[in-house]
């Protein structure tokens, strides 16, 4: 039998991610890349120095499977300080090579053939393939356009005896919406008397605007006891290329999580873990991040005011959604491509974040960029 017929794709509907596609298209057309979510400015030089220091010290071999203990302790201390929740660094904190890895390992540890997983969409594009690769079925709830709020009574109707997990994400990619304390209480309530596990993607926990406080699931004891929380140093320290993050979860969930993690990666890279353990003492680095990005959000919004794009609310993350219904009736993918070709600004069409490819004529722009980059992009966008 030919290989082409014997290797049957486990993900027949999945191609190359839109992030790679749009980034390549941006390069091809010499466009400003506001598509993929990464900063175009550098991380703190002290952080690089610390990594270099530990590399020179010879900390270049495998880290312990759950992560360097010093870093796990620093994370537990930070979590207790900002959220008041205690996680045991030995048994409840795990360092991972990026949040994407953590999401996959968590889903793999919990979801079995035939299990259902509720996702709130538009959502980060790794969730659904991870569920499917593990034999699960994703059950989709569409956030209410245009403010992307959740009606928890409707979510409750999606939960049944087959539901094993619900995945939430706050602040949310791609919408910039955040879940409030009221949302969390409602979620807690609808999960009462179920054994549903919460996978809470909180990679943008330190990027939240307008004086709102991040509502981590760990603030809600009834949620915390059934949750795996995923965080990423990439977003907080402008180091997306370093692929380092961590997972907080009660011992029982951590034990199962680590069983999978140890065979997916075994451990994350060592010198950066030692560096992060030291750098976490610099509280200002994460406490000032919301203000830093809020200024960028405001600046970008100001620059495109008066354009034909509709500025949607952005309460957190580093993504700004822009509606283009006044400009054209083109499909969002086509318009995003044309905007890249003709106006030299690359974005992400939001329909790709929906199972049904729901198209609300909205594009996602990443504003984690130098002001000059934002100015150049805005100069083009106001011409559209
Ligand atoms: N979750 C969300 C919501 C994200 O936006 C991203 C990064 N784009 C990730 C997870 C993955 O983070 P990492 O780069 O640490 O794998």
C-alpha cells in the first residue's frame, strides 16, 4: 500500500495555522505584520544577561521534569501574593515549554475517546485540534458579538454527562474580552455537582485595562479545586520565542498533567528557568505591564480614529479588533489578504477562530509593537 493512502490524516481539516500563513504573506508583500501576536521590541536586557550568566555557569543540561524548584517556588510566592491562593511548588506547580504545550498536555491528560469539551469561541486555535487528537469532541459556544459576553445559562445547556472539560481564556485572544468576577461565580455555579475540569488559559493575566483586576480561576475556591491554570512568560516578559510557561493545579490534576508532560517534553530549557526565578523578584516588570499596553491600545485607537474601521472594545490582551462592515462586504479572509497586498498591513481574520467560520467582518490587529510601527500601520489604515 502506498504511504499516501495508508497515512490517514488525524486532522483532515487542519492546514498550516493562519498565523504562519499571514506572517508569510506579510513578508511576501513587504507589509507591516500586525497579524501574529508578538512584540517587535526587545525584552529587558537584564533578563538576557541572567540567561547568559546561567549558561556560562554551565546550567545547560536537563532541568528536573516539573521544572527548576527555585522557579516553582518563586511562582508559588507570586501567585500567593497577587491572588492570595496557595499552590505547593513541589506538587502543584509545573514549568512547561510554552502555554501551547501545557494546553495540549492538559487536554491529553484529561480527555478520553468520546468525551466532550466545551470551548467558547472565537478561541485560540490550538484547543480544538488538541481535543480531536485525543479522541474528544469539541462543543462550541459562540460569544455574543460584538462585546463577546457569555450567557452562562446557554453554556450550562451544553454540559451533560459526557462533558469532561471546559476551556476558558481571560483576557481573551482574539477578542480582548475579559471575564468578570460575576462570570466566574456563574461558571462556578453551573459546574456544581459535575466532575467537569476547567482548563483556564490565563496567558494574558498581566495585560488587563481600565483598572479592571484579572479574575483568575484561582480566586474562586470551588473553581480552583477543579482547574488547571496555564500561564506564559512569553506574553509577560516580551519573550514569545523562549517558549516558557507554567501550570498551576491541585495535586491530583498536576499528577496526571505531569504524566503526559514528562513524555511530551520531559522538561523546559534550564538556563531560562534559572533566569526567570531571579527575574520574578522584579515585581514592577509584571505589575507595570497593563499600563504599558493600555497606553499602546489607546495610542493605536487614537491613530485610527476617524477611519472607516469600527473600533471594538478591548479590555485586555494585546489585540484590537476592528470591524470593517462600512468598508466592504468581502469575506474577512479575502479582505485581510487584500489589506496586506494593497495597504501593506497584515492582520488576522477572526472567522478562523470559529468552527463554523462565523464571519462578522472583523479583523484582529496586534498592538504589541513600537509606536513607529503602529503609526505606519495606522497611516495606511486610515486610507482604507
Ligand atoms: N493561549 C493563548 C490565548 C495565546 O494567545 C497564546 C499565544 N498566542 C498561547 C496560549 C500560547 O502561548 P505560548 O507561546 O507560551 O505557547
